[in-house]
C-alpha cells in the first residue's frame, strides 16, 4: 500500500474547499488531476472516502477519520520541513510523575541560555519509559531501572531522597522525619507502572498493605484523606505541593537514582549536553 503526501493534500483540499473545482484551483492543478489523485488514494486504501452528488462533496464516516489523520500527518511533515530548513531543533524530555523537582526551573532557564537554537519541551507521560517507547519524547527522566530492555541506554544524573507523603493531620506529621518501621503497619499507595516505591522496600515480615493508583493527582487526593500514605522521590514534593498533604524524609531508606534515558541506536544530538547540565544541577544542588 503506497499512500503519498500529494494524495492526502488533495483529499484535505477537496474537503476544505467543498468542490473538486475549487480544490483544483487551490492546488494549482486541473480538476481531472484532482479526480485521478483522489481515485488513486481510495484504491490504495480500499475504501470510499467521499460521497459525491451533483450538489456537494461530503466525507464518508471513514473519510472523516482519514481526513483528521491526514491533517495531523501533513502538519508533522510541515514541522519536519521547518526544522530541516531553519536549523532550529527541539528537544522533548518526558517524565512520568515529577520532572526534575526543584531543578526543573533552573534546567529550563539554563538550557534556554546555553542552547537558544534547541527548544526544550517537558512532556508528562504516565508510562514506564515516560513516553520514550512510544515516540512521545526524545529523552526521558526515569526513577526506576528500565530492566533488560536493550532498546534504551541511560545515565544516572543525580540522587533524590525518599519522602513519605501523609495527611497533614497524620500522627506522624509532627515529626521532622520518619523510619520505614514507622510505616509498616500502614496502607501504602503505589503505582506499579511508574512509581519508585513498592512494599519490597521493607523487610518481608514488616511490609505494609498496598493499594494501587495510576495518577499523581489521585495519589495525592487519597493521601490527603488519611486513608493511605505514599513514599516517593523528593522531586514530587517540589512539583506537587498540596494543601492537606505533608512530606517527611524517610531517613533509613535508600535514595532514588534519577536517570536520563534515550534510544540506544538513535540518540538525540543534544543528549550529552542534557546529561552534563542535569548532572551539574544535581551535584551542585
């Protein structure tokens, strides 16, 4: 199946202009060429995209979906051409729950100063690879190992303390810090896909009960009710301060490694610069 950009442009022009004649004028080709191009697209896809009568041209149900996707494809191609011809590039960094905590703003500002020709975009994607596997970003901030997935490589750029999130009226909220043993009899709210803490952090005979969540806002809502606690990286406290929730250091828990991950065989050109800047921020922070 061969679908060409000129076919998609032709389809969109017909829908936007309303007639084959007006589409031909907009595209600068003959009406016969418009008819042939649309027919070749319908043959390639094996579906009817437009209903044609003597008075109007209207998309079929399938045609509506194809037109919507065609607009996205053509928009992405235009962006690609703009990037290639202007010399201006972008860097998308994905993250699951919290970006870079208290270093987020400094990273954005220093990047803009040092790399004005590379636009930085932070993208929140709640997946194990923070959007890297599905192409939503070029680099990903992850706080758990990517395991045996050989598609990716990563570098540790810093360490973060583990904090316990609890309701502001929790009996432990008055302490400056807590220990793992203080939490073993509680209910721990976890996200198995992207979270940094599970019950395995405790000894087998002292593990807390667990409940699952899949979103940081839901996590905070449940914790503020007092029904459960959470243990998370300190970046979460900086990224998501919430009335009714307090964060306390867990002083006997190992810190969390902050990793920057990328596609092993297709790293973004700005990867070394991002690693260097983040490492510096975490080291000096």
